[in-house]
């Protein structure tokens, strides 16, 4: 317990700061999901507290994130559509999916699956993250210009015939379930149809209109009509929000620009009584558990959603563990991946019971926490308590926030979440496969497939398809290039035969590393341990690459990260026997000559040894 409070001041400041940063994003993600701002806030409160308490990354701040919200939005919309557009009817099923996802994450952690997340190839992650950005950007266009399809009377009226047909189908289904004979002139059917009120048809028409205009494709279809019906006040509020989010960062980064934008634009809109559209009302008081997901639980009712829950759990696991790696790099610590999954699962499970949307480790909030002094689990718990305090003290005030302000914040999130590093690399990556007469890069192909399918079709299936394609292409390449087993493990290595005569007086100044096999997405984490192996006395690192026949994009960036780290330590890096494919990859993105000069690349170890004898001095 003493160790728990060893950094109380730093954890308190880090947690409070991270909680404040999380507020606008939690509200925005809640609105974007379709369950309202309170769902985002509840998710942030419970996930932050419990994921920190039970998790394996001391400095991690968790809560709703862009990837998790984008997938949740699809899940929520699909379940609501199957329940006649009634959120109240669909809510128990939605929260059950979220509860299952949390339990699956706990199971993954208990079974030790955390260490396997590293096998997700970079192009799949890159395509997925860019697709998340595209989805958020496109779907926030309508609220940012103040256009809501279900409130457009002329547009909604187009769906009246379809609504009447759907209602009639539902009546027939009900009668079939009740065992009513309808063959005699459909008397019962006609009677029930006659009892329908115009409000019922109007409600169903609005639901159909909203569904038709949802997602990326739906938004693009309705966009020409939306542009003709712009609410200029809402657009001005959204643009002002975006301007402050980016502009305030130029003044200082110590205060979250998203929070400044939220307070300033909302304050002006409310203070001048501009007649804007507010977000949904946030319930006052403590969050209460939704026991319907427990009392109404049955295997039959959840079976259709098990696969969805598993994929949501896997996404949350990947999202969280990637952030854990960032936290490790900043704090020079090592997280426990399996314990982290258990913590995330418990946090998501509890959040679902209280009506919160699922989340994961949040990179920006974690970085803010670390920079503000957070070092232990207490910081994440304090962030959750901070958000609970804001809910209890400022809930009615938060309900006055303009919807366009949150749309503006989400637009900046969409821009920020895209993987620009992967996009910039597209022209540089080698065209290593043929599709018909056209030569293309397999890495780019995988990324674009995931990007397009995620944006236009289904996030979950897109990732699965991307993984299958990446696995097949990898197996083909490895089969073509080598039959050797990949071996880049960071173990103490025996000297090769031509190294036996290495000058003993330079043994402390020169560190030799062998890479024996392809450097690909499954071996990058071991390779990244290279920097930790190097003795403090070493001033030169020799990397022998004669047995590294192939490197993929994940391996390429792992190599870049290690070389950047070594350069910061003023350590010279020498390559020996660099083969054609890896050299081509490194030249295309500038590793050669920016990080390793061409003069530091040797055809064999003997020529490298001559350079070492000439340029490295015995300092001990």
C-alpha cells in the first residue's frame, strides 16, 4: 500500500489532467456512438478506474477511443435497426454485447493471449486506423453542418411506403407467432393494420431515413441534399471549434486545446443565446446499473452477437496493448500484457452494466498523464474519479454543450487518428507482386484492402480479410526466399568463425549482433530489444545481415526505430552483407543514407573489421 501512494502528488496531478482531457472526447464519442453523451462519460469513468486498478500498465489511462467507438457505432446501429429503431428495446442487447466483449478480454488475458497481439501486421493496423479516421470524418459532416436526416420532412416522406410495408410485415410475423389463421380474407391483419396511427408510420419512416443516411456510404449519398440545407450557425460553431483546437496548440500544449474549444465555443453559444442545437441531456446523479442485461440473459438471445463481441474484444486488446508499448517507451518500464487485458476486460464489463460504451487504452490521455507526473495505477483511478466528480457537479451544465461543438472535436480526432506514416510510405514501398499485368506492392495492397472494406463495408470483416491476405502473402514470400526458421531472438550469441580473431582490446567498444532469418511482423518485438542488449561501453554496433533475406513493412519500421535510438546515443552502426531486398526497402524510406551512411555498409566482415581497426579507439 505504501508503494501504491509513493508518487501521490504526481499521480494526482497526472490523473486530474488526464480526466479533464478525457471529458470532451468522452462526450463526443458517446454522441457519435448513438447512445448519447452519458454513455461516453459512463464508459470513461468506469473503464478508467477499473482498467487502471486491475491492469498491467501502471501509467495507462483508458476510456472510449476512436477505433472502439467506430466499431461500437456499427454494432449499435445494427442492433437498433433489428428492434424497429427503438433504442430502449435494443439497449439490453447492445450492452450485453459490450459485456461479452469485456468478458472475452478477461478470458484472453487469463489464457495468456496478450503476447500474440504482436503478430498483427503493420499494413492491417495502418489500413484500419486510417479507415477509422475516414469513418469519423465522413460521418461527422452532417452534424457539423446541422443536418439531421430524420428531421428533414421531405426526405422522410420518401420512406413512408417502405415504412408501411415493413409495419405490415411485422404484423404478419406477430400473427404467425401467435398462431392466428389469416387465410380468411386476412380479416385480423386488416383489423390490426387499420389500428395503426399516422405517428407509427412517421416514426418508422424517420428510423428508415436515419438508417439510410448512416455510415460512410449513407452520408455520401445524402450529402448533396444536406449541403442544400446547411444550418449556418451550426457550421460556424463547428468551424470555430476546429480553429481553436488547432490554433490553441500553437500558443501552449499544457492546456488541452479540445477542452478550451469546448468551454469557449459552448460559453459563447450559451451566453449569447444563439439558438443552437444542444446535445442530449446528461442524467444527473450517480450512474445506475442496467439489470436488464443480467435478468434477461439467455444463451439464445446472445448467440447472434457472440462473434461481434469477440471481434470487439480483440480490437480493444490491440488498441490497449499498442498504447501500453507507447507508455513503456516513455517510462522505460515493461507492461504485463495479459494482466492488462484482464484489467481492460473488467473495466469494459463494469462499464457495460452501467450503460457505458466500451473503450481501451487511450494514447493521448496516457501521454498527458505521464507528462504531468503520473507513474502508478493511482493516476488512472484518479482520472475516473475526476470524471465522476464532473458528472455529479457539472452534468446539467454539460447538457448545454452544442452538438456542433462535439462534431468539430470529432473531426479533429478523425484527422489525427489516421496513419500518415503508412500513407506516406505508399509510393516508396517496392512493387513485389503481380496482379495480372500490373505490378503492385503487397504491403500497400493489404493496407488499401483493409482501408476500403473498413470504410465502405464492415470494419470487423475487413480486418479478418486483411489478416488472411497478409498471412497468405507472407507464407508465399518466406517459402520463396528461405526455408530457414526466423531467428532474431535477443540472446547472448556465440561468435561466428570469422569473428574469432576480433581484437580483444576493442571488445568493449564494439558490439556485434547477428540476424538469422527474415525480419517480419512476428519478430519485430524481439529485434527492438537490441538497444537494451548493448553494453554501456559500446560506441559501435555491427549488425550482420547476411542471413536476413527479407523484411516486411513492420520489420522496416522496427529497424528504423532501433537505428534512431542508437543515433541518439551517438553510437555508430555498421551493416555487414546487407542483401538486396532489405537494402531496397531501407533505401526507399531513407534509412540509407540518413541513419546508416553508405560508407558504413560492408560486403563482408573482413572489410568491416578493417574499418573498425582504423576508426574505433580503445578507451579502456
